[in-house]
C-alpha cells in the first residue's frame, strides 16, 4: 500500500524505539520522512531506511529549543516545500516519587514530553493552515489518562501524558476548519530498546519481555511497527473524519478489571 505517497512527514524522537518504527512504516507507505532526534545517531536510522529504497532524511533537533525546532522546520520546508504530517513522539520516562522530585526533574519532563509537542506543532501549523491540509499525531500513553504502575514514581510522566490528550482535543477544535486532523495514540507495553534496558532482568531482556507479555491478554508486547501502522492510518485520508481522539493500543491490557494471567495463546 502507498497510502501516503509523496506526503511529507516529520517525526520527532526518531532515533530508535517507537519513533524509528513509525518513521519506517510511514516511509514504507510512500511518505518522504524527516527523522529528528537529539541524538546524532538519528542519521544512522535514516540511512537504514534510505538503504531499503525508501525516502528518509534526518536532522539533529532538540525539542526543548525553540530556535532549533523552527530552524529544522524551515530546512524541511525549503527541501520539500510542505509538511503534511507531524508525529510528536519525542519523550522521556524516568521515575521519581513526588516527595523526592526536584524541580529540574519535573521541568525537564514537561519541557520534552509536553512543551516539545507545543513547539513542534506551532512550527508546522502555519504551512498546514496555508495548504488547508495536515495530520498531527501525538504520542500519549495509557499511563496517566487510564492507568499507572503500582511500583510508583510516575506522577510526572503520567501528568505529562495526560496533558497530551487535553492538548490534542483543544487543538483539534482550533484547527478543524483548516482541514487539519489532530489525534493522539496511547500505547501500552511496546517492545522497545529503552524498555528492554529497564527490564527486571537487564542481562536477560528476552525473558523479561516474554514474562511481561504473558500479563497482556493478547499474550505479547506490541511492536514499534504496529504503533507505526496506527500512525499511518491516522496520517492517511482514511481517517479524514477522525479528529480530537485518543486511541489505545495495548493488546487489551487496560480492559482487565482483574488480572487472570499468565496468558497463553490457544492451540
């Protein structure tokens, strides 16, 4: 399928994990994808996508720096002439109990997870409003709007991800008459390099991922490409009458009132 043929997409936090998976999927759907990240290694991810015969460009960009966001946006517009799709994915997820949380921890969480989305969206909106077309997809989480973790330490992260839903709904109303669709995605357990680094058994991440997967009704963690497929749908004209929504992708995990696992696929 080439649902996004010749569309121009900008993805933040695209070095690895969900951002990289989203970028690969959008490129496979025909989009010209601009990968951005604070890490220089985002260039390697773009090269991997390009080497597969797809269209990918990368820029180093810190979403906490307005001048960098504006500069990269202008470079992208100079190169491609338009930006049709923005995926606000850049985010961090360190933990800290509230009573121990320094202001700098809280500030950094919101600077990246929330205000980063504000800056990037503000930068691309003028061109989307002018062309009377745009797709904005932001990554929230099930953590915050729907659930949290009994081990604690997620008050800042949860609050930042809940804020993205409010941002999505209000912005959707603000720009609907310009033909711009604004939606967000709430992933649950997704198999990412960052997640594997934080597993209970870092020396045996496959075992930890498998055990965690058995707590999910669909018996596994999601993949970054599966998140990418949902983004591709929201970025395509198949979703043109869908705006202001938040969509959960978590294998059915949050619908459990009582955990009855471990789960196994039926043979």
